[in-house]
């Protein structure tokens, strides 16, 4: 499973992108479950955000959903954090 996160917005407007490929990872099941939960809470189109807030596009195996701060679900917040931290 390939999980991608694109973060845009914020005060400086700097875009950040990272992805994780779970193939061959011993913790792949944990990533898959978290990705499914995060995708379930997302929207098919970008929602309105708040001024200077971050907007996110989460893509899992080619299917994308959108979400924004401060209305992230716990699963979205955790997945975004993990991908931006561990991804390349």
C-alpha cells in the first residue's frame, strides 16, 4: 500500500509532501488499518479551511480524500503525522 500526504497552506504557504510504501514492513497491518480509518473520515473535495490553517490531501493507492485543520479526525491526525515523519 502506498500512502501519500500533501500538506498545503499555513502562515508561510509552504507545501510539504511525503509518502510511505508499506510493502514489506512488519507493521503494514497497523498502517493499513489507520489509513482506512483516515480515508473514511475524509471528503471527496477540499473542504473550506481556516485562515492560515493547513489543508491535506491523503492518497492511498491512488484514491484521495481531503481534510483541514482544525477538523481532523484522530486517525487523520495520526496518519498525517506518521507519514510526514517517516515518509520520503
